[in-house]
């Protein structure tokens, strides 16, 4: 049970840490404050769940820090209620929050540089895909919104895949590629991670990118929904192997 809780804890930490920074690529004057508030709510809920899981696991310093992060998110959320235009002080507040997120992520990695970069790459990939899906859905609210922000999200998705593969390359070099009954389960897990968490994401993102360029936003959003399904499975598998075996997938 503990390994499941730890897996979910790291998953929610990566989701919250990787989701919020992408708010900067969208013009809030065109989307309005409601989009920012929606993004903040998603990050707040993710941090709250991470804090609850940290408390259940007895990781009290992390749960306190997570609660502090939630409190900051709520303050920003309240501030954004009547603010459609992002001002300098809003950007400064966001940068402070993102910095706190990175401190939390580094602490969650046990202050180990390699583990931190693994979680950072995971945050980039997971956050960009989920953000892209939310942004694509928001085009129904603001139909005249330029497709450029959604196109830019795809560049971050590909950067996330590339970064994750680079971080995981050390692990792949240490794997035993001899297929036997003893390591059959590990092979299944690794194949699921590679096929669903990397290959499927790359193929689907190309389709989504082309649909976005054609201004077929609803179709692109549908593809992004499928990508969210695949990345959720891939990242949960990755976090499970990270907790159980200490490897980066």
C-alpha cells in the first residue's frame, strides 16, 4: 500500500509542478482571468492531494511545504478573480510560486540531482500534455483565440519526451535485455512505459500539431485527450519503478 501512495504522491507533485508554468504562454487578456483561475485550481488540487499523501506517509516536512504551496495558490486565485490582464507583480508572484515548486520537487527527490532532473523532465512532459488538453478545450469558450499558444505547447511536449529519454538513457543502458520468466513482468512494464508513455505520445502529438495548424482545434483537443490517457498510465508506471527500483523510466 505504501508504494502505491508514494507513486501517487510523486505523480501529483510532478503534475502540479509541471502544469502551472505554461500559463505564461497564453495571453490572459484574450482568455480572461477564468482560464488562469482554472489552471490555479488544478495546481491547487494536485498540491492538496500531494500534501494529504505526504501526511499519510509521514513525510511531515513535505506535507507542510505542500500546504504552504496550496495557501499561496489560493491567495493568487483570489487575486486573479478581478484581474484579466497580467501585471508585473502577478508575474513576480507566479515566478515565486514556481520557484517554491522546484524546491518542493528537489526535496521530494531526496536532494539528489539525478532524481531531481528525472522528476523535472517528468513534470515537463506531464504538465505540457495536460495543459494542452485544458487549453484546447478552452477554445470552445474563446473561439477567436490564436492557435499559436497550442502550437507552442506541442514544442514543449516534444522537449519533454526528448528530456525524459535523455534522463532515462542511463537506466536503459543498465537493463538486462535477456528475456526470461524471472524478468517477464519487468519487460511488460518497460514496454508499456515506452510504447504508451513515449512512442504513442510522439505519434499522437504529430497528428495534434497538424490538426492545430489546420485550425481544427476540436479534433486536436480530442487527440490531446487520448494523449492524457496514455501519459497518465506511462507516468504512473514510471513513478512506480522509480519508487520500487530507483530507476528512471
